[in-house]
C-alpha cells in the first residue's frame, strides 16, 4: 500500500496511486515482453542475439535510419545503442553504410537475416493477438482505449522534458 502524501487530498491521492501503478505496469510489461521474446528465441534455437536486439530489428522493419533516429523514432528504448548495432552488423542482421554527405553519420537497415527475425516476431505477435481475441481478454475498442491513454501519457512526459527542464 502506498503511503499517503499529506499535501494531496483524497481524490488526488487516489489518482497518484493509480498513476504509480501505471508506471510500474509499463515497466513490468516491457520486461515481460523481452522475456517472451527470449523464450520464443530459445524455443527456436536462436541464441546469438538477445531480445533487445530482436525487438530493435522488429521496430526498424523496412526503414533505413541513423543510430540517432532509432531513439527519436521510438525504435530503441535502451542504452548501449552503439553496442547493439555493432553486434547486429557483425552477426549479419543489419547492414550499415556511412553517409556520403556526413561521414560521421551511419545509416542502418535490415539484411535478409534481419528481416527473417522480424517475420518471426511478427508471427509471434500475431499469435498473441489472436489468442487474446479468442479468449476475450480485451477487444479492439479496449486496446484502442489503452493506446489512446498511453499516447496521452507519452505526450505529457515529452512536454515535461521539453518545457520544464
């Protein structure tokens, strides 16, 4: 149970409690997603890349991006982006090419091997969506409501970074 902050009235305290639960859930869900991917890859015998790297491949998709764009576009949420990109290039999952205009800038895109991993994750996520729908866990409208709420929180946090600090 959360400790009550004396400066908050009851309704604001209840909202704060729900907000803190949302934060914990978002963090846990991300970790669980990584574990689900790890388990799927272990089942398939894919051991040379980790779940963070696999999710990066999935998010890049058919795009060609710079390392900086990986974070700004939301394709990569962690630290060590340079390490993970280097590893994916070394293992043949990504192709990289220096920009002709700015030699410091490197553009990356998936190789066929990377697209294969992306298809495997896409299949996994499709099976999950089908199973959730079949079990009636959440319908499309409920999923849309969750996405709308999460986008609002994302927008709020983005504004906090840009305008307060």
